């Protein structure tokens, strides 16, 4: 609860700051939401309402944008975000098998977060490293030529960090 | 940095940069693909060690060199000596050899089949058949060094266009060059510019489309990361030609490094006043902003992209009115792909006629392809239009990995098609690929071997497009969903022959009735695989068989008693304890427990696990 209160307290200011960075221009909605997501890790309902209030864009439209684009998530994320590339080259190289292993080991589906808020599993459609497929990215770190065999040890490595 | 007020200032800066240009330098590819392979650590070690030894050899951080599968790749100039897969621990050997005028043999490129090694980049077959134009400066120019870019002729086209040419003359040059959009549709760039230029609106926009959404295509990422100045130069020339004073570079959010480099490069150009008011004393004002995409494939479509720049959801609209008439905020807008713009400085510099001398009758110039999949040399290649698919796959790509048989080459991204061996003689150009049921697209080229199931590939693409369909028009939203359901049934062994015919029919409707390019081209992967690989569909339906061993419901894993040595590696690796057997005795898979994850096959050193 403490965290939520702090967040609400700073909410008005955070949104103001981010808006100012984008010239208080509602047309920069996608950028504004991206920056706010960088701050909060996701887009809580309060943030969307505050953005709507300050930009004077109807909440329904802010919500439309926040749910249309893959960049945004309305759910809290884990400490580590695991992105499995499912682009064509990675698929041909068997990334679906890597993804299945992550699903099995973590017990979640893409888009979900483990109950302990450690891992969020996502798929991404190509990160442009097709020569390295299958590619997995964990919190911005790229792993190339990942095989299903490695999945268990990768998760263990991060859990122990 | 000093403000460049006119051509003299520019040329003075160029001369100064040239006087400092080193003869000897090390170029290290530092794009995303190279970084994923540990290039940053190599770069740091290399810089430290060069300083420690007091060597006068600058290390340039450039974009990816192209041979991405062998990253990090470094080239030592002026000889053009190429090392690949270098690690920080190799640095001292590399510098020792450089000081002694020797070569580190173990880091040289070796042909994977013949084992023949090559010392110099120019001799490697991967580079030999290429014609590097827009990628030509990738290795010599440090990504964010404007001095470097000037040394290799940077901004001379800009000065020529703005100070010696009328906008109409530039457009004529681009028309006569025959340049067509590299983003996929292949529309003639010159016509687009001419249409926008003729509009009387005082406000016009130019947008550089870097929303490279096609999985398997990454040439725009590489250009934005490695040669941002080249792309921006093309964009400024375009803006001048059509009379736009504001521009946007739209970059995918999945490309953080590209976004960063473009932003930095724009900052440098603003300091030099190559962006801003009165560029080079021409009286022309122009500014560029970077917009990060929100991660939606449909935003590669022009009207959807424009909507998302305006801060709305990326839904396309009917295009009876072109963006060149009413685009961003209702103003005439030109949208050009990254690679298209990167071609512009060359056309202005050397003339449209020169450009038109490269390529085929209707497709001029070069095209960058990203080669990926089951070939030896994966990476970015730039080839003249008209080269055959076979040359790209075998001569440049080095052929199929591991001695497997070729099955298909997939071009054009998710909305492209799969072409079989019989079509490999086709020349690469817009119209030929279209006629063959595929398309040029933005330049993804994925090579698939015999272990790829074509029904699964079609299902994969339709699944991707179903998820990415914005949902505005019914044929795309509902049609694709039904196609996906049918393909799911077939890959699960529950399809009927009527299903296969229905796919043909649905594909026809979706292609003809959808609103935008996404839906119109979405059935291509299904229609092209039905056309060239129909027997695989029939096998799935009639024989309940997946010859590639991909469709889980139709295969099972078994251990070959002849080959199994009882080493217990698979026993230990199986995540569900489905494998039993005593040490040094033949192991057995319990089919009831097996989840078909394939790990046993991955870990077996004796090739004893078979997919049947």
C-alpha cells in the first residue's frame, strides 16, 4: 500500500514533467505513455486518468491507445522481463520450443508475471538479430542461439541474482 | 562544433577532417547484432590495449558489417584484413600481429564447406557478389562521427541539391533514377515527391518510416544505427524537394540503439546548422523530430503510421485520398522508407541516369536483404536488382547449413510468400517476385531447409497477422481468424480436404476485400504454400503426417536402439522424466509422459533420438 500512496502523491507532478518534455502536446500521446511506463514499470489506472485530465483527451481515447500498442502494459511487471523472439527467423530456428520451455518452467503464459513478481514472460516479433536466432532478451541483455536445454539454467541464474 | 553557414564552411570542415583521416584504423561492428555477441567488451579491451601500447590506431565503432552470424566482425584498414568472432581475450594477439605485420590465422573467415580461409574482406565470397551502395560506408564511417561521414563525401549531395539545384530538378533526377520505395510496395519515389511538391499547401511534412515491423528484416535498423547521417541527408534533400519544413523519423520501439543514434545524429546536425534555419545559407528551414513507435505491425502502413504520429491508435483508412494530398494533420505528407532515403544522396551526387544503369528494366538500383534461417552466412547483403535468388542463397549465403536439403526461400515478410527450388532462377525485382506469388517486401529473406514444415510456416504467419490486424475491417479481422482456425486444425491432424479448398477461397476474399495492405497481402503465405507445397497440406490431412517433424500432434520421439549408447545424457535432461533405461543400455521414451519438447534430441551426441 505504501508504494501506491507514494505513487499517487507524485502522480500529478510526474505526468506534468513528462508532458513538459513533450511540449505539452497531446499528439505525443504514445511518447508520453512510454515515458510514464518507464517510470512506473506499467500503466496503472491512476496514471491513465491523470494523463486524460492533463491532456484533456477523453479517458476512452487514452485507454484505446494504451491497449492498442504492444509497448504498453496495464499490469505490473516482474523484476525480470524475459522476451522470447518469435520472429520468422527465430521461429524457423525453433524459438517456439524455447518459449514452451519458459512457459512450462515458469508456469505462466506470454503476457503474464509469476506470482512472486520475479519474471514476466513476453514474446516479441523480431528484434533484428536474425542471425542469432533463437534470441532471448532478459532485461535488455541479449542471448543468441538459445536452446530449450538452456532455459532451466537461465531462470536459475536470474533467480539467484 | 562550429556552425556551417555556407558551402565554404562545409568544405573547410571536410578538408580539416580529411587532413586528420587516419590511413590505418580498426573498424569494429557495434550494431545490435554485434552487441548481442559481446562486441562492447571487445571494443573496450581494444581501445584500452591500443592506448596502453601507445599505438596510433583509432578504433571505430561502426554499424554491423553485414556478416552478422560471425559477429563481432572487425576489419583492419587499409589492408581490409577481416577477423570474426573475436573475443576480448583475442585482442592482444590481434595487436601483436598488427605490430609485427602478421595475421592471426584462427580468427580469419573460413568457408564452412571447403575450409578455405580468406585474409581480406574483398576476397570473401559473401562480399564478392554484393554491390554495396547504401551500405557502402558502413565499415569506414564511425556511426556518430560527422567528420568521418564528411571524409567519405557526406553532405556533398545536400550542398549540391540545395545550392545548385531547383527542387523540381531534384525531383526529375529521382524520377529518372527509377527509384522505387524500399519499404515493400515499390511505389515510385519521384512520383510521390512530385505529387507532394505540386500541392499548394504552405505546410507539408516528410516522414521517414523506420517502423520495420517485418520479422526477419533488419536493414533499416542497421542503416539507422550505422549510417544515421546518410539517412538524414536523404531526408533533408527530400524535404527541400517537396517544400516540407518539418519532418519525423518514426522508429520502432524494439530498436533502442537505432533510436538513440538517430537522436544523437539529429543533435549534431542541429549544432552544425545542417538542420534548423537557413541551412547552408540556402534560405531553407527544416527540422526533424524522432517518434518512437508503439509496437504495432500495422503502423508500417502509411495511414496507420500517420495516425500514430498524431497520437491516435494506428488504424489505417481508405486511401482514395493519398497522403501526398492529405496526410499528417491533413497536410500533404511524403512517407519514405529508411533505405529509400539512404539512396537519395547517391542519386543527387551521381545522377539519376547513373542509378538507372543498375538493376532491371523496372527495378533500379540495389536492394539490401537480411539473410536469415538455415544458411551458413546469415546477415545483411546488398545486391543489384536482377541478381537471381540462387546466387543470393548459394553464392552469398553459402548454401544450406549442415548438408540439409533446401526447401524454400521466404521473401517479403509475413505477407510475402515461400518459393521452392524450382523458382530460384528468378531475378530479384519487384514485379518478378510479385508474379511468382511472393513479394519484395522490405527485404527479409529467410531460407528454410527440409526440417521446416510449410503448413506450420503458413500457420505461423497467419497467427502473426491475426494478432497484428487492427480489427477495423471485417475481411481481415474475421477472415484471418478463420484461416488460422483451419490451419490449426490441419497442423493438429484434424483437417479435411474441404479445409484446404476453403483456405484458397478465404484467402481470395481477404486479399480482395480488405481495407489496407496488411489484409490485402495477408493470405500470401497461405496461397503461396498452397501453390508450391500443396502435397504437404495433403499429407497433413490425409496421411496425418508432418514430414519435417514439426507439428507436435503428428509426431513422436523415439530412441534408435542401434544408435543409443546408454550414455544417460537424455535421461538426465528430460524435464518430465519420460526416459528410462540403465547405464550403457538402450533407453526408451515413455510416450504417455513425453511432452515432445525435443530436448532429448538436442542433447543426444549420437543422433539416436528420431522424430517419427
